[in-house]
C-alpha cells in the first residue's frame, strides 16, 4: 500500500489451537489473497498440546469495504475484532 494512501485498519484476535489447526496461516493467506496486509502485534504459543495459543494482529486495507470483506473472512476462520465494544471515551481535562 502506498505511504500516501489512506489505510483502514482493524485489530483482530485469535484464540485456541491456532497453530496446529492451521488457522493462523489460513488467516495470513486470506488477508493477502484479499489484497490486505497484516502485522502480528502479539503472539503467545501454547507449549504443550493441551495449551491454547493467542495472537493479536493489525489488519490493513486501502478501503473500508475491502477491510470489511477481509474482517468478515477472518471472522469465518474464528477471529474476533478487538475492542470495539470495550472502548470508552471521556472528555480531556483542560
């Protein structure tokens, strides 16, 4: 994506057996196939077979509709959008 173009981003989370079930690579592939980009912000890999993994990614696309399509595809793979409902805004103190 061009440095001058407006980029639309969303943070997503994946939890569970995302490595051994190939969910994480499928997420990477889906983002790239749909013309987006991703950045891994955090990843914690379970060290035993019964431990789950967690990943947080920032997904970017050149347009809002394209980003929405990517996010919808990732949600089908089990991704959750981070923080939309948890964000609280307050007026700044002067």
